[in-house]
C-alpha cells in the first residue's frame, strides 16, 4: 500500500508480529542510518500496527524498467548495490534474510538512481530468495547485448540453487563487464577507422548532426 502525506510518500506494510518491534533488529534499523535502508517507523491504526517506509523522491525498480532494457551496467549496479547492502547489515549484526528483494520493494532515487531497500525484521525468506529478481532480469535484459544476456542467464541459473550466495556471483559479473568494455573499445576503434581521411563532423549530412541527434532522442 502506498500513502502520500504532505511532502512525503510511504510504502505501508502490516506488521503481524509486534513482538519484533521490541527486538534488536527493529531498534537498530529505527535508530541508525544503515547503508541504503529506507527510513522506517511504526504506526498503530485501529489497533493494528503498520511499518511506514519513506519512499519520497524514489520509484520502484520495476517502474524504472517498464519500457527500458537492462544492459550489463544496469545489472551490475543492482547486484553490487544488494551485495553492499548485505555487507552493511552484517556490520550491524542484522540478518540479511530480512532484506526484501522483490522488484516492487526495491526503490531507485529519481535523481541519483541509487538503490534503496526495505528491511522487515520479521521476514525470513528461505531458499531461492533471488528467484523473482532473476525472473525480472530475464524479462528486461537487452537481448542485443551478449554480455548482458550472459549475466542475466547465469544469475538466473545460480539463483535457483537453495544455497546460492550473492558474493559467489561477483567474479563472473566482473569477467562479463570486462569483456563488454573491451568490445566497446574495439567497436569504437573500428568505427573511427572506417571514416574517410579528411572527414569533418557533419560533412555531407545535410543537417546539423547535433540538432538531429537531440530531435531523434527527445520523448514524444
């Protein structure tokens, strides 16, 4: 449930076991700024307790990629943000199982595009906790980018294992990133090589190339 109040927007989740609110995990989450966890508070309405996560100026990850495709850089940014968040939780002795990884519960800052997370102290996800995220990667990956596809499919395959640990995926991710960068440099070099000698930018195009670029990339 989403609620908007004055200058703030909230994701609201019902808390079914209020005893968790008196335990270490919730107190640490509430009293400290831990990595990119969303600020969270509790409210009691009609005798029921709810957790309010502040999502002001942020949007769900799934909305960010409604029409856009994910390249290697996009996939790497998400995976590394999750790994960094898990490391931050470990520093505070918080169980990473409380980190909610459904794409509708991952929020990107609208300006910086940094990823922010919900932490639920009563949540204990079992095996294949990355399954929905892996499905999301496959659905939104840019199939025109070979290395992006490799990353998405390898993540999908490994995430199906009951004992999958995210850190074990990072070396493969780094290898595919490096390969994509190398291909990008080669492609740039090849493109430059085929230009005729003495070629001037805009020559023979008939239009201002900069104006043409921006007119082609402006939204309708």
